C-alpha cells in the first residue's frame, strides 16, 4: 500500500505551484503548527478575547483547561481556520462580527504569522447564518428558477462582498449537488436544479461571482448528495446509484467548478458503494477523494470534510475519522469532535509512521496557497446592506416566483384574506405583506385543522404555506381539509415545489422556493397581481409538470 501511495503524493505535490516564500514558510513551521493548519473549528463567544462566563466554560470544555477564549484556542492549537455559527454566539451584528474577525486574526498572526481562514455557511435561502442588515440571497433553487445564470453571479458577488466586509474569508458555498430525489432531506431548495447541466452552469456562475468579490469558496458536497433521503448531519446517507450514474449525473458540476478555478471542495459523508465497495463514507475514502476527485478530475486544491461531528460518522472512532480522512486525501478537518484529540491523533500518526510528514506538508502547502497575502484585517464598523445590494437580491427573488396554477389569483382589493400553514415567520411576514389575517398551524393537530377550516370559511380566500409535506403528513391533511371547503385556496410551497404531488387537485399553486424577506415580498407582489410570476420550474414534478414549466 505504501509503495503505491508515495508516487501519488509526489505527483500531487508537484502539480501545486509554490513560491519561494511559501516554501520558506512551510520549512519554518513546526509539525504542531502544520497540523493545526489542517483543523477548522468553531469557538464560543462574540469577542476574540472577552467572553461571558458561559462561553468561557464552553471553550474550556472544548479546548481544555485555561482556554477560555477564541484567541487562546487559535494560539494554543495554531488553528488554520475558525467557522462562525449563531449558536456559538459569533454572529450578533455586523460591527461585532468584524471586531471578532480582527481579534482572531491578531491572535493567528501573533502565533504563526499566518492569516486565519474564517468561514461560515452563507448559502442564501434556508442556510443563511447572517441575516439583515446584510442583503440576503433568496437561495439556490430560487436562483435556478430564474433560468438566468447571471442571477447566480450577481447574488454570489453581493453575498461574498458583504461577507468579506465582516472579515469572513471563505463561504461554504456554492452547493452544486443535483437534486434528483424529491424527498432529499439534505439538499432540496439548497440545490439549483435536478438537471446536471443546469446545476453546472449556475454553479460556475456563482463560483465566478464569489471570486469577483474576493472571497474563497467551498463547492459541496462531493461526490453529490442529490440522490439521498438522509441528511448526513442526522444519520447515515447511502446512494445505491451505479458508478456510471454518479459520474454522469452528480460529478459534472464539480468538474465544471474545478475548471472555473474552485480552490476548495467539501467531501460529503455519503456512502457510495459503487465508488468504494468498502462502504466507508466519501470523506474517509481514498478511492473517492484521491482516486476520483484528485486523479480523475484533476483537482489539486483543498479538500475539506463536511462537519466531523455529523451523526453519519458516529460509528467511527476519532482515530478512524482523523487518520482515515487524511489518508483518503483530505486537507482540512472541519469541526472535529475534539480539537485537542484530533491534533494529538495526527501528531501520533506521524510519529508512528501511519502518516508521513511529507503527506502533512502536502495538505499544508495547499492550505497556505489559499490564504491571501496582505492585511487580513477589515474596517470597523463594516459597511453592509447597501441599497444596491439589497435591490439586487430583491430583483432576483422577483424573477424566481413560479405560478403553476392560478385559479384564485390575483387577490383582489377588498377581499378578506387568511394566511395559514407552515412557518411562524413565513406566515407572519406574508400576512403582514398582504394585509391579511394570520393563523399559524405548523404541523397541525386535528383540532388546529378544524380551527383553520372554520377560519377559511369566514374569509374570501385562504393562502396556505407548505414545506416538504412528504415528511409531514399533517400538512397534507390541512391542505386537503382546506380544499374540501370549496373556498378559494392558494397553496404556496415555501420550499421545494414537489409538494404539489401530494394534492394534485389544488387549483392554485405557487412555488416560492424559500421564505427569506426578499422572497416573501416578491411572493406577496405576485399574489396581489402587482408583479408577473416569471420563474420556471428548475425541477420536474413527476406526473404533473416538466422541468422548465410555468403557467401562462
């Protein structure tokens, strides 16, 4: 095995252009500093150096006694990257985020002199870590519904520019999975389309938009999560597709973004037996990461794992995960279950000969190549949410709304309108935009359904929102009960449009693909007849409507 591994590594290293400065930087690093560069972790707190007692305790529990702040974690473990989340209390408001980024960068530069990668998951739509006052993208499937790749470029450029203003250097986007399974719990509206060419075209446009904004990207989730029904955050996802099917349908968008210059790709935890008969997740699979991604597709950039805390890996030990990922060809370990443990595992693996230091150097060289030269600091306070940026997102959302059936549209002035259904914020905001009465039902009980039916009979028209009803039969019961009243009912899918398959007799059906503010405003304008629904289906609803359809 080792005799085969060495020449592959040498060839891959030779393919990566390096400057004398990069070689000198690597040569001057200790093994512990190199290993630290391979770890991307979250930290707790809204400041790099001053945190609450609760955040200090959380950091100590995660990083060890005496490490109470993010700055201390960066310095002690020479972290290569930090990822921001709301739940780790990193994302309160733009001035706070920029100050946190600058503080963490000061810690990194004081420690190793190497800028820190600061990342977050800002895909737009349903996966959106930072809200207003930033300009919020309506999300990938909404963008795909415009059938205009320029919207993907524009949304990415706006989003990337605003993230950079906050000191975030990498966004874990774009998603270039092809959503071929209507019951996909991992992707859904996070995907541009169920068509390979559509996804590839829009993925490349997004990649270029982010690059124009000066931010790094992470195309995901290789080799594709589009055919699964399980989100790997919650369990084991397996695809039974053949190798030929995967290579024909799911891999081409990755090939396209690689050709467009993608610097980083995220490896999924999906199990693909046709690609690796051992049954290990792709993130730990040498045939998939080195064999397919690096050798067959020619990718010589950074490969980062999906979150290593994911339930999909719970049957593997920390050593199996960390060593397995690196031996597979991964460069960055995202959110290991234990940062001190992951670093110790890698150091021990080098000492024991399981992993060579040459292999570590290979990954660190790739990582250093993505870290931009010049000052990593950003202006405080940052400038975000400019009217032009917000207008760009609003215009994209306005072009995405898709009307499939329109019997009860447009809503007329003077009508008593009821808004009910899924999503507290969605129903609240939509009701406000329409000047309507609101009755939130969520996943309703029989009693709540009865209440909604009574309310519908007391209004001229009811707008009912749905979200992935295939996973929630109570929503189907609600819609069917409302339709049975004989009153005008407008069904609005605020995530994937596949919901229509559960009530094919609905006379009015609108696909919104999301529930961010720009989308809700655009939806309200269409329902009132103030705007034309120009979006087209970027997916197929089997037995009902084909890809590209819209009502005329």
